[in-house]
C-alpha cells in the first residue's frame, strides 16, 4: 500500500493534469511516455547518485545564482531530494528481474526518502543474494543498524552491528554513525550503560579518523560532537568521575590538534559542570588557571588571544551561575500581566529572554519560545521577554510612549504568549551578563541561576529546551 501511495504521489508531481481537450491529452501522453523512457534509460546506480547528490548540487547552484540561504530554502531542497529518491525507488520496484545491485541501490533510495520499511526489505534481499559485493553489504548492514536503532529495535540493531563487525571492510566513519544512533536511542530509554558504551565507541572512532579526514573542520566537529555526547550521558546518569574525565580528555585533544574551538568548549563546559555539581570554587580556580596556562598550552598567539577573549566574555556568567537570581531593577513596564518578583515566583522555572525589537536572531527565536511556553507552562515554566528603552522605533527616534505603543503592537503581531518586561537603562543586562543579545537565563524552582548563554539557532533552542526539562523535573 505504501509503495502504491509513493508511486501515485510521484505521478501526481511529475505529470501535468489532463485538460479536457483531446490535443492537451495527446501532449500529456507524449510527455508521460518520454518521462518513463527517460527513467528506463537510467541504471539504479545513476538514480541513486542523482538523488544522493541533489542537495549538494542545488547548494552550488544557489551560490552561483547568489540565492540567499534560508532555513526554508534548505528544507524545501531536502524535501525535493526525498521526493526525487521516492520517485526513483517507485520506478525501480516496477522493473522485472532486478539484480542484487538493483536491490542495494533501491535500499539506498528508500533510505534517502526515509521509507524505512522499503529500505529494510530491499537491503534484506540484497544481503540474501549470492555473494553480494562486500563493501555494499557493509553499507547495507550499517543502514540496517541505524534504522533499527531509531525504531528502538535494539535486538535487531545489535545483531546487524555484530554482523558488520565480523565482516570487512570496516569503515570507522560508519562505525561512528552506528554507535551514535545506538547511544542516542539507548539514552531515550534511560539505559545509560549501553548508551555510554556506544557513545564512547563513536567518540573513539571520531578520534581515530581525525588524521585521515580530508576536512579538518568536519573532523573537529565530529570529535567535539561525539565527545560532548559521551559527557552528556555521564552527566545525565550522574557519573561525575567519567563526566569530568571526558571533558579533560577533550581539552587535551584541543591542545594536541591546536583547536581553540574544542579547547574552549571543553573548558567552558567543565567550568559550568563544576558549578552545577556544587564545586564552584574549583570552577573559578579552573577559569583562572586556564587563563594563566594559555601560553603554555598554545604556541600560536592568535589562538591564545581568541580563547582568552571568549573566556573573559563568560566571566560574568560563571560568577552568577549557582547564585540566587538578582531581582530585575528599574522596571517601567510589565505587560500584559502584573509585575512580580523572583521571590514571589519561587517554585516556578523562570526563563529570562533578553532581547530587542531590532534584533533579528531574537525574532527568529520567537516560534521556539512560543512553543516552549505552550508546552511547559502547566508544568511551571514562566517566560519573560526582558528588554529596555532604546528610544527608537524601526530605526527612527521615538519617545517612551511611542516605543511602548510599538512594543504592544509588536507583541500582538507575533502572537507571543508571555509577558514583556521593559526597564530603564542597562542594569539588568549588566547584572546577567546579557550585553549581547539574545541571552537566555534559566532560574530554577529555588531561585538559583542555572543556565546563562548568549546566541541563537536551532541547536541553542534544543539545548535550552533540554535544560528546561531538567529543571522542571526537579522538585
């Protein structure tokens, strides 16, 4: 039934609707025949290569045509890629006497189209064929591990992983991907032992791949990403010793490969983790020691200066983390609700969003903030949009009455379900280290500052949501 639906969808997308005149019908028939003949002339491998490279080629095309990148454009391009893969997969299923390679590339096309059942069926037929190509068989097994892990079919995933490890060639990049998927899935089931095991395997694979990776940026991102995943699992399972050790290892790697990104991320996370686990004196000591040891850790002066600059930007955040929240001062407008103190809101998790009407990244975060408020408000989340008088409206000078009127209309136009807080002066921004916006501050039910980060983006929004869930779970 699913295969029929995909084929019908592709036919609907590929061919023009028939008009009433005979002439139009004749043109459509010719066009249909030509399209089918074109598909028949493509091999399964050619279909896969075209679908697999679709987004890459489109991005290159956008660059040449100077088309501005947007999230919407990227999502549209990915959807087009999936539809193209589904179209080719649907056509391949109609071919008579398919070869083992046809089944392999059919599985790959189904994977791109996110048709899990179709991919599993095709890969299964490929692997059961007589003497399948060894490299393709390993790719098929890796794909089966990933799909099984995502569906929480741990028995199947572990079985395919064992088969993969018994055969050759073993690609560390595939090993890392499989382990990452298994770690994430086990984590959702709170099986921390299995999650940590597979996360560590992924981290070790990423480290071993570093020298062979053609892209240094990609290699650094893989090491950092997998290392942080290991840390988060240990953090969640409250394994403080292993969590500390993972961050220390990442820091050493940052020195070895001369990566200011890995080094800073590891140190920054370790300082925050020390504060989170009640070891603030050690956290501030680590901050001071890191600054004094930069010249010893790095020969490159630009690297030293970059890390020093980023750490000093965080100094205020480190100082207020783990402390009782500072009450907002010089509040002149609080609407549509009434002004409250943090002391009066004890028992709630408070999210301070420092923002401004002229801040594009702040506005881009509104949909995520709205969703968080709707999702978690009944569990005790309170979001406050904290801003100040800027004495301008859309780039033009304005008095406070005009600015307030604009803020009211602005809030209604975006349908924001939380209160706005407007202050005079920058005292609140200074108190919370929110000199850059947007800055997010999370205050727990006991009134303690637990999270402070500046910046925006999908990954930051996901991070904030996870932290909110943690704080809401605390009583």
